[in-house]
């Protein structure tokens, strides 16, 4: 059974009351992250866009960051596999295998 509790968050100027089993501090950190990204959009965006529009822009930015990180992870994994494969081939060559 999960230990659900109510957490109050403020995101994009709106207050949200959520019931969650996630760590409360972690949820507050996520909300801060979103609010920081909204701040990074600048005062004009905050004046002219609705909270929903601001959240959509932030969501797109986070999704783009996720895709970029996943692509980079795949590239690093492939580079690691290639390097390990080359190292094993050199070892085998030196051992005469």
C-alpha cells in the first residue's frame, strides 16, 4: 500500500494541491525547476502568455531536453561499445587469440 499525502505546489503562478506518494521535497524541486524555466522566458512572456501557454513552452523545452539526452546517451553507449570492442580485439591480437 502506498503512503499518499497531499502536497501544495505553486507552478506558473497557480496553486496546485496534489495527492501523491512521491517525496514532497522532490515534487517541490520539480516545481522550482519549471518555475525557473518560466522565469528564463523573460518578463514579456510572463505578461503576454497565459499560464497554460507558459507551461506548454516549458513542456516542449523539457521534452526537447529529454530527447537530446536520450540521443546523447545512445551515442555514448555506442561509443563505449565500440571502444570496448576495439580494446578486446587488441587484447586478443596481443594474446594471439
